[in-house]
C-alpha cells in the first residue's frame, strides 16, 4: 500500500466524480406535501417515482451532506437479485422475490439512463463464490433447484474463476455494477426540473410525528403531511428504529486500474464469498479492483451506534482487507491500493430489510435495514413507497420486506459488549436465525 496515493475515507466512486457544489441548506420554516429524508438511492428513487406520479405536489428532499455521500456512494457497487436473510423454500416465493429484485435492477438501469453523469452501469453478472468443497456441493444442488423453478442462475466450477481457494461459484447473469454516487448526483438536475426541492447540508435533528409531521434542522423546519425516512444506517440518529438497526462500518479498498486483459483472465465482474464476515468486490468502470470485508477487522461497530467513522482511523482494518484481497488474488501483488474508505451498513438482527408505513397518523413511510444488499432494493423501495403512499399495498403484500417487524437488538452497553464478545469468540457476526 502506498500512503501517498490514499485519499482518506473518500470512496473510489466519489473520487471519480467531477467537482460538485451542494445546494443551499434549508432555512426558515416551510410546508410541503411530502418530505423525503436522505439523499441516497432510497431517497432519490422515491423522489423520482413520486414526482412522476404526483407532479403537482410539493416534494422536498433533505440530505445531511451531499447526494450519495452515505452508503450509496461508499458500497461495493453491486446491484443484486435476492433479499439478504431470505432463502425461499418454494418456487412461488422464489419467483416473486426474483421478479421484485430484478425490477429493482431494471430501475437502476432506467435511472442510469436519465442521469446526467456516466455512472458506468453494466450488467456483466455477479458471482457468489464457495470456499469449501462441502459448501460448493450444496450450492450446486441449490442452483439445480432454482433452475427448475425458472430462475436463471448458473453453476461454474472453481477452475473457471480466477480466485485462489474457490471450489465453485453461482453466477447471476442479470446482476449489475454501478457507481451509485455518480448515478445520484447525475439525477439532481432532472429532479429539480421535475419540481422536487432539494436541500443539501441539511441534517434533520428531530422528527415530531403527528399530522402534520414536523422536521427540525439547524436553520429551519418543515411541516409535511407525510414523510419518507430513507436514512438506513443513520435512522437511529432521528430517534426512529433505535432497537432495530445496527450501524456497522464496512472497510473497503480499491487498487490502481489493472486493465481489461487482466480482468478477462480473472473471469469475473462482481463477486462475494460464502463466509459469514463476507468479502465482496468487483470491477469498477475504470478497471480497478474494489474489495471490501473479509473478516472481523473489516467490520467495525462503534459504541453508541454512530454511523460516522473517523477518517483517520482503521489503518489495521484496511490492512486486513488488503491482505484478504491479495489472498484471493495473488496475481495482483504488484498492484497498489489507491483508495480506502468505510461505508455504513444498516444491519438488522435477522438481516431482512423492511419497507412500510408507521406513525400514529400512518404518515411516516420508511425503507431500511438492507444489511449490505441495498442498491437494487433501495431503488425498488422508491416504487414500493410510492405505491404505499398511494394506498396501493396489494403489489407488495406477502413479500418478506413488506411491513416487516425488525427483531429488537439489545440496548447499550449490552449491544457493544455482546458484539465484541461474539465476533471475537466466533469470528462471525451476531444474528437471529
């Protein structure tokens, strides 16, 4: 690793963007028909879908910093099928989950076409790789079942994957990669043209449920008939879902570009392994290797659940991530790491996300808890929340995320102590099975 090349805690996605001037913060007291809190993929997709259906309503989006600054601009770039924590046991549910998340990928593709910035969207497929003979045999059997159910997954032997220690892989050919930070910032102008008011540098400090809902920021307030909470790992800071979300930091690195020829030799685009402390990564649009996770040091929980990670912390964590990357890809030993950063994951105890409506007046809409699987689901959430706001629940009833109750996570200090003890003793992440 060359420290002189490192841009502290700025993701490779954000570093690739042109200069960006944030829109003015909210000042004064205002009213709106609908306020969306959060400028990530969930918030932007929701603003897009609602402004399309309700062009005459006053829709306001509030973002604490800049669009795509949070997890949406700091992830692994994979746009995946499936819902984390859900493994369907019958064909009907499997087909329905696949259809829903495939729609999420299609939404990302359509948003990429509308974005004013090139976000490098590509549907090259993503691999889940298996690191033992036993897990590979089980996965191959699952693929046979999925194919019998009409799902397009493919099985590949380990010989076809350029990762050391891999015994086989499941390929989802419809999965994609995207620079979501570019996607979102490139959608700012089209949203403004639709009449959506966007205020950046506007962290919401307090939410008062009621009719209307009142949102308070440092320099102003908003009264709205309805509010969409699209803040994922940051949601507990609003006093909402404090027992349901564990903000967990994933450490990520990216290399210098390695070129198309070497990528062809590796034979993959996006990938994740089968271990509990999952390693994941993929090919960026400028041919870099992005790699995150891969062991206890790659994931950090801060006491109190802060989703903000100090930019100068975690050198040993990044070293562990890089070591795991080079273990899987020894042929990249000559390639320097040029970026390292963290991204905040919104983890639920059972890893299943939730989308729905709550509040004493049933006017607080939310989608959160993606547990590292948020790009396709966050894009899909825009359509789901649009429909729930329209009181059209039927398309989503019966899906695992619909009005999902989040299992409670113990409060501090038991949360921090339990996390530290469990991960150190087992090398796994605590979860409700």
